[in-house]
């Protein structure tokens, strides 16, 4: 059996993104690549890197007021007795956390109408006009911006 068969993400060469070296040190290729990318765009700051994203997701996710679902999204193991007996956390709860983080990151997202509004037969039909973005929406030109807490 392949030693990395349980990994979901592998490097382009089939290696682990995070591994322990022969001398016991942790080699985290995600952190290294992320730092290089931040430096290449002039956005690197000491203490702000890939790991900061985990802090941000945990902090913002907790605002969804479902700490068990947030912990599950983060990949944390619940070692409590209840955690031992808990079989699952519903997709609705997990989605509530991820939707909350997404809304925080990208700003207000207009919900799609569930049903077409009824038009008066006398109403003048016009071409659909694009929805204006809110002034405080950080998305801007359709490109997301990176927000980091801390």
C-alpha cells in the first residue's frame, strides 16, 4: 500500500505537501509556496502567511455560532465523550459556517429570487439591468480581495 494513499492533495511530483524530514523537522511546502507568492506580489508581512488563513477561518467561522461545525470544517478532532458518540454534523450546519465565512470575505451576496415576481399587465417591460454592487463590497472588479484577521 502506498504511504500517501490516504492523502487528498499531493504535489505535482506525487509527494506530500506537509512531511516530516529524516531529522524530525516539519517540511511544509504549502507555507513555503504561499510565502513566496505573497512576496512576489509585495504582500508578505511577518506573521501573516498560510497559517493566518486558518486563524481567520476559525475566528470568522465562530461568528456563525456553531462551534462544533466550525471545528469540523477546520479538521479539528473532538476528543470529548460527546465527540466520540457523534456520528456526523449535518451538511446544513457545515454550509452555514462556510457561507458565513464566504459572506464575510466577499461581502453581501444577493440571494437569487425563488420565484419570478408577477408583473402588472400594464408594466413596461425593460431589458434587465445589471445589479449595482454595494459600495462596501470588497469584491470590486469581480476579483476577490484577501482579508486576514489579526
